[in-house]
C-alpha cells in the first residue's frame, strides 16, 4: 500500500521537533549529525511541497487571466 503523503504542516512539525530537541537536549556528536541530516531531508520535503503549491497557483492565475481576456 502506498504511503500517504505528509502535509506541509506535518513535515514542519517534525522539523520543529528536531530543532527543539537539538537546542534543548545534550546530544552525542553522532546523534547530532543524524538529527541534522533528518532536518535537512525535512527541509527538502518542505521546499518540494512549496514549489508544487507555487506551480499550482501560477497555473490557476494563468487560467484566470485567460478567462478575463476572452
């Protein structure tokens, strides 16, 4: 069964949790590196989600502009 894609808010919440943990919890270097890596992956997911949303908005705006021209 395919994995349900996570919402922007879910991914952001995970990233915030990692940041909070890194800021407030003493961590071994290896654990810090793993948390950092996980955070970078989440940032990339957020970037992808935002880019997809921006593309949809651009398409919608282009369609609206075409409707007004007609």
